[in-house]
């Protein structure tokens, strides 16, 4: 039996025997699900933008200093469509849901594509800390209401010409008149609405009421925002004798030395691992 199979079997046994699973999901999970921000998928959605702006990937292009709001929203309409509305259910998220559906579970994620909701995870068991591509907010956060943008995104797409949306389609705050923005945590104006605070309370209530063996299942969490998932998972694993950390990460699988005996690490294919655990 090779080392990979040994780790798979050990992790499967821990998952089967635990009472609670806390999923921590980063960008690597969505990449494993096929929501890639570069390569062939990027070219599929952005061939014309690549030729015009010389973009190299969806992540870095999101920081491009567009000269006009008409250009900015033309880009973001395509970006939101590609990653939020044109994806649908994905097999990796479906398999992850099946893995935990008979457990007491909770999800904390920095991903903003709403894949946990799209794939049927229970709403009250999800905490998306960094926002949602599908929501708009006041650009200056003058109030804490968020606004679904699906209809606007399709309207922007239909009315894009020469890499610009029509000027009358630029979204403005209905309260203060400031231009709207996406509800993404990228500056001090990020809006944490009532739903965000409820998700936050649900998460910490879940952690507080754990009684028995539990697993931190961390998938695709790197060092972009490690203080949200990676570091807390390591600390809670260290502080709890009933905790095991299972880490799936292609680039950064290793545990801290203090948790070496309480961590099972994988740098192999996420879907292959889930398939084995579901056997």
C-alpha cells in the first residue's frame, strides 16, 4: 500500500468516525471544480478583452485601472457571468456535499462564486466571508443593504459595444447617488449586511457547540488571506485533542510542526480524493 492510499484510508476513517466537519474552502477548491481564472477557460470568455487590453488572467484583470465606468462594468459583466451565472452545479462541490450530508457540518469560505449555495449546501451552514459576485453595494458603503445583480449583468452584456456598456446603465446607489460596486472585500468600504452578521454568528455558534470528535477539512486555502481559515484551523486543531486537520492543497499542504501528528495532508487531485472517500 503506497503512502497516498494510506493517507486516504486514514482520512476516510477519521471522517467516518467524527461527529462534526468544518469545511474551510479557498480558491483552490473552485479551481479544482473547473472554475479556473486563466488558461483555456479565460480565453473562452475573454478572447476579445485579451486582444484589446492584453489581459493575462481573470484575477489580475480585476485590478485593471479602467479609464471609464462604462469600460469597468463591461468587463465585470463578463467576469460575473463567467464565474457566477454561467457555471451551474459542479461535480467537485456535489461530491463534497455528499461527503458531509449525513454529518453535522459547517462551511467557511473566502470564495465569492456562490458554489456552496448553487450546489445545495444548507444556507444556515455557510459563511462566505468575502462577499458575492451576485451582489452590488453602495461604492461608499453609505448603507448596509445589498442588491442582487443578475438582471443587470445580463442587461450589461446585451448592451456592451466597443468594450463599454451604455452610460445610462451604470449603477448608482439609490440612497446617496454614489456609483455602486461589487460586494467584494477589497477595501474599507466592504458592506457586511445583516445576512453576513447572521452567517458569522452561525459559524461561531457551531464551533461553540461542538461536543465530540471533529474534523477541519481545509481545501485549497493558501496564503492570500490565511487569517480567515488557515491559521484559525491550525490553532483550533492544536488546542483541541478531539480535532483532526485534513488539508488538501496542491501548493501548500504541509502542517505546522506542532500539528504534524494531527494533520493529514494531500497535494493530490481533489476530485480523486473525494471519489475515494465516497466509495
